[in-house]
C-alpha cells in the first residue's frame, strides 16, 4: 500500500484503521442474521487467482510484459470487503467508509484483468461490481471482453453475470432486461455503464430497487463496488457542475440525491477502483480533496519491449507552457510546428514509413478555428501526411474529398495502410 495524503475525519470511529486479520476460515451470517457455514477466505482468493491464471494462459498473455501483481490486488480487495461487510451489517456505509484503490500505468497492458478480478471476487464475497467506462462502444466491448476472455470457461457456480446497463441492440424486451439487471444485483454480478448522467443514475436506481426488497438494505449480498474506468477523464469541472459528475458523486454517496429521490445521500460503495493509463490526474484529484485513508496503488509496468518503448525519444526541449495553445492561435505554436517537421519527410523521395502523429488539442468543431480548419492547414503545409479529422463520440468515420459516402473504422485503417501506412509501396 502507498500512503496517501491524510484526511482526519471527526466522528466516533478511530481515524486509524486497525490491521486486517490473517486469512482464516471464519463464520459469517446469512441473510436472516443466522450463523452461516464457515467461509474459507483463503480458498475463495485462490479460486479467483486460478481463474485469472487459466484465462491468461488461454489467451497467451505473457505475464512478464504486464507485471501486474494480481495476487496482492485480490488479497487486498478481499480484506477490505471482509471488514466493510461486517460494518454494513450494522448500518449503511457512508462516503468516509469507502476505500479508494488506484490501478493502471500504461495503455494496452491488460488492465481489464483488474476489472475481471474484482467481479470474480465479488461473486465469491457477495458484492456487485458497477463498472463506469467511457462511450457506448467501449461499454459494449468491455462487457464482451470480460465475458469472453475471463468468464467463458468458468463453472456456472463461480461465473458472475456481466451485462450492460442498456438493452444493447434490443436483444430483450424492457421487462426482460430489467429482470436480468435485478438478477445481476442479487447474484453479485457486474454491470457495465457508459459515462452519461442518465446511465449512471439508472445503475443507482437498479441498486436502490434491489435494496428495497432486502430488509431495509441490511443485506450483504447488496453491497457494491464502483470501478471508474479511464478515471482521469471523469472529473471535468472544478466544482463538479456537469450532470455526469453529479450522478457519479451520488452513486458514491458523496452528494445528496435530488428532492424527487428523497434528498438524502445514497449508501456508499465499499470501494472505488480508479483505473487509468494516465494516473497523474487521479493522484492529483485525490490529493486535492484529501484521501479518506491510505490509498492502495497497483501499477502495470511493462518492460522495454512494450510498444517500442526503448526506441522512443522526447523531442528535446519541447514542453508546452500552460495555455500556450489556445483558440486565438488555433492551438498552434512553433513547438507544435517543430513536432510536425520532425515527423514529416522533407521530400517525396524520402518516405518515412510507420509515423503516426496524434493531434488532439482542438475541441472546436462547427465554428471558426475548428478541428476541420486545423486539418486543412496541416494538409496544405505538410502534403505528404495523410490527414484524418475525427470528431464526435460515435467512433471513427471518414468522408474522402469528392465522395459522398462515409467509410467506417475498419475501412479507414485499410485505406491508410494502402495509401500511407507501413505496407505502402510507392
């Protein structure tokens, strides 16, 4: 565990958490408060680890590339879950009870294993996993990847349900989808939610509906955890003014519900797991508000063979100053121009194959000095680049000059490879 900044909380409970006990076979209570059969805590941890190992082997993932200490992660989550489920048996959890964990480090290094491990442990420990990710396309893909990569070969008694909050492609009637969402809560499954206020609110309402049937919420099966996938983009304004920020705060029990929903705070999750390849904004956000307790950090650190890491060199001295790029200069400066010149072949005889330059600085679309104007300027000044301009949340589509049809993502990539990609032969 990596200690975070302190945040002293007043109240009857101690600010210093006691050490977690050793793993053991312990008695718990059932839904009616009666003594239940002893629970083998170490055994359920080992079951989760074995499932993860088998799925990684089946998909031929090389553990040495990812350096993900899945065992430490699973044990830590089980410790927190065990302690907070005991607390939630006496009262609803509040925001200061919630523990925060941070996971990530690099892109495309197997961070999905964190989310799958959490959902698998939730099935064993009886808590629901709510995964909030970015757009609809990513929501559907993440649910598919978890089900196909990690859950496909799991025995039915150990396999969590993993569904999306929305009825994708109208596969079910509204009543059927509502029923499967309720079933997912009761069976301690995972629900994947896209990052909109309406979708996050719907997930909270599903939880509230299930808890309404559960003896005033005193039911350990209905504890839950929240995963903030791509967490670095989820807090967008200093005061949390956007609807999606407000609904996230309500889901975490940090902000009061609207008057129509009772005006009180929703019960908090046991844990919030922040997952991101860009961890600095996550660390800063937690530091600025003060961590509730020590914050556990789990890093995915690839070796030097990852994505050509050993061959990458920063463009010497080229660091942007704050607000250096702005609408008045169309998000362009001499430093940006230097970057483009470094990537652009100086003449047609010198082909630099395999150069990809991502330019994501201009948020303007249908006004002057827009991303479209920027694309035109780049195409004029650097004629040996193939320029693709993308905007909107619906994914990548391209309309070539002089054509009326849109090309979808797969066709776009094929076109880039044919005309300027690594397979291009002049």
